[in-house]
């Protein structure tokens, strides 16, 4: 009886019948936490590279300057625009009980948190590139429309 079940275990784990050491190793890998290997990350790739962080930081700064908003309000404003929706999670991922305002606030916090990670030197370089692309004077402030018009990704 036990031998029959052990043979069925060998078949289940694709181990040669009678190779008890291999069966023990496979069972240990499945059931002993210290022997389990980490699974590769699945799903969509990360969307917050350096370029995306810098672009978000500069856009938030533009909204703050143009509309006299604080950082979180500026991030919320950006997420309501079509060009920035790709940086927010899908609405279905917030669950059926979460209200849209809570979801938007959480997404805005994520956008702001990622934008705050942008290096200031890269932000200045990006602003200079946008000014050059839209043919503005070096001293003229860029606008949100300028940032949205230029996309280097």
C-alpha cells in the first residue's frame, strides 16, 4: 500500500520510479520553506523608469506654478488628463468597494511619490530639452502643454 502511494508520488512529480533521493528532494522543495526558490516576477513590467519620474516631476511643477496648487492636487489633476492615465492603475484593481475618489487619491500619491524620486539635475536637463523642442527662450518657463507635447519615450 505505502509502496504503491510512493510510486504514485514519483509519477506525480515526474521522478523516476524508485529514485527516492530525487523524490525526497522534490518534496522538500515544495514543502520546506527554506528550500523553496523564488518565482520570477510575472505581469507587466515596471513603468517607472528615470524618464517617467522626471517627466512627472516637471509636469507636477508646471501645474503647481500655473494653477497655484499643492503637489498632491497637481498630481490628482494630472491623472485626470488623458496623457497621464497610463501612469495610474486600472480602476478594477482598486476593488469594487473603493470609491473613485479614494482610488484617485491613492494613484495621485503613487504618482507624486515616484516623481519625488526624480533627480533634480535630470529635471533641469529635461526642461532644457523641452524648451529647445518647443523653441522657447532659455529663461521662459515651460508649461504643462509643452511637457505633454514633447514625449521622448
